[in-house]
């Protein structure tokens, strides 16, 4: 019985050792598998990084190629434009050359004409002749310009005088019309030419107001203008408007007074 117990104990120890060894082998295998997986993941990450780098390089290369294409197209357009510009410049040079040739022919014709105009005079003496002619021409032009200015000035003065005459005639005719159509009449009863006022033999009862403007006439002609200063029922004191009486003239007692503006019916 005791020997059986030893045998079982040995078997148990062997089984434990076997299972322990097996577990250790499994653990080592798992460690190896884990390290292999880590390594594979690292390789995969490196491959992904490499692919991303390659993709970035490919995008950069594509962008560079597009930029180079755009620059090439721009260079081509510039070259075409330069070619057109050079062709235009060449055409202009050709036209200029033709104009120079034509001008040269005109100069030759001018020289022949000069020789005919100044027979017996060599070309060296022609500039002096031209200067003399130019001086006479400038003097004549200056004289004509002076005459034109004088003429313009005279025309302006005539026009101004004509306008003034028309304006004055219009005012005179207007005053005469006012005189003819005026129904109000009064007389100057007193004059103070020193203080420039008169007394009129009519007042508020005759329709005068403080704002009424009056004309003084003598023999059908205007001799002055008045502004009401003081108004009473049957008389008024009026100031003589400055500048309305001609120099050397004066208002007199007995002069007729009428309205400047006729009251419409």
C-alpha cells in the first residue's frame, strides 16, 4: 500500500512536471507569436508609412508636372505673342522705310523747286532767304493777330453798348408804361435835398402803405424814386432812393408822384 502511494506520488509529480513543461512551452509559443505579431505590425506600419510617403511624393511630382506644364504653356503663349509683336514691329519698320524713301523723294522735289524759286542762288544761301521770308511772315501774322484782337475788342464793346442800350430802353419803356397806366397821382409839397427826403400830399387814405415804392416824374420823364418813411392819413414823408436822381439834378416842389408798380385790377 505504501509502495502504491509512492508510485502515485511519482506519477503525480511527473504529471505536474509534464503539464508544467507543456504550459511553459505554450507560454513561450505565445510569447513568440506575440513578438511575431508585433514585428508584423511594425512592418505593416512601416509599409503604410512608406506607401504614404510614396503617395505624397507622387502628388508632389504630379503638382510639379502640372506647374511645369502651365509654365510651358505660358512660355508658349508668350513666344507666340512675341512673334506677333515682332511681326508687327517688322511691318512698322517696313512702313517707316517706305515713308523715309517717300520723304527723301519729296525732299529732292523740294530742292528742285527751291532751285527754280531762287535761280542763281546756291543751296547754302537758301536758309538766309527762308529766314528773311519767315521773319516777314511772323510780322504779318502778328499784325493780323493784333488787328483781330482789336476787332474783337471793338465788337465786344459794340455788343455791350448795344445790350446796355436795349436794357436802358427797356427800363425807360417800362417806366413810361407804368406812368401811362398809373392811376395814382400826388404832388411833392416840400423837398429837403440836404437830408434827401420829400413830403407828399397824399397818404394812407390814397392807398399808400409803408412798403409802397414811388416814382417822381417831371414833364413825363423819370427824375427819381422814393421809399415811404412815415405815413399819415393825408400826407407822407418819403426818402429819396440813393442813386435814383441823376448827378446835377434834384427834386422840386410840384413834381408829380406816381406808383412804381401799378396795382392790377
